[in-house]
C-alpha cells in the first residue's frame, strides 16, 4: 500500500485459495514483465484503470487514496479474459489450412 508518500508492505503472504489465481498471476506477469518502470506506470494509469477510477474528483496532490483489491482484481481479470480470447483466436487461425 502507498501511505503518506511511502510504500508499506501490509501483507507478505500470498494465498492461492482460488486455483485460477496462479494462472491469473502468470498471465499478468507474462503481460507486464517486459515493461520498464515508466511503461508500467503509464499503462496502469491510463483512463479506465483502477488508479484513475479512485482518483476521479480528487486533488492532483492527494496521494492518500487506496485502491480496493476487488477493483484491481476485476480490472485485471478482464485483461486475462482478453488475453485468453486473443490466444484462442490465434490458435484457431494457426490451425486453419492456408489456401
């Protein structure tokens, strides 16, 4: 969490109660692992991201905003669905004979 201008680790244990969570995390890692710090910040601060949703109507310098875990999960879960759909479409195209 980001509290009063400082990153604070509030939970050091990752539990995988949902069996799909490991796949979700892998998909996110595969998507973002090649990003630089600047690219990652830019990608996660685009309109429609959890960051911009919670910042709406707040002062530019108000950094005491928490992003609910559910909002983060929902946003990135949709990303995973998009990625998996694109992969499936690509596999389908690759399996079609060339004419």
